[in-house]
C-alpha cells in the first residue's frame, strides 16, 4: 500500500483492499526466478507464542528452500 514492493498473498486476505483501491493485482507472466523472504521482529521485545512458533517453523523448513535445488 506504500508502494515499497510487491507480495504474493492469498487473494482472500487482500480482497477488501483490492476492492477499495488500496492494493492492485500485478499479473505475473512467466513466474519468478527467485523470491527473497524476510521476517522482521524486535528481538528484545515480547514475542507472542504464535509468532515464536511461526519463526521456529520457518527457520526449520527454510533450510531446504535453496534455489540451487529448484529449477531457477
């Protein structure tokens, strides 16, 4: 919404924002060769159990998300 980037999101999560004109769909022809993901949080602040589990699961599974193993 700030014009700072793009995101791949489930349509159902942003449908209202698209209808309101806050977000727009950018067609992706041919897919992406490589996508970088980031999770940002304040490490010295309290982390909810849900966020803690999300970080743990992401780190566990992200080890196998190598572009070298895929067809990039």
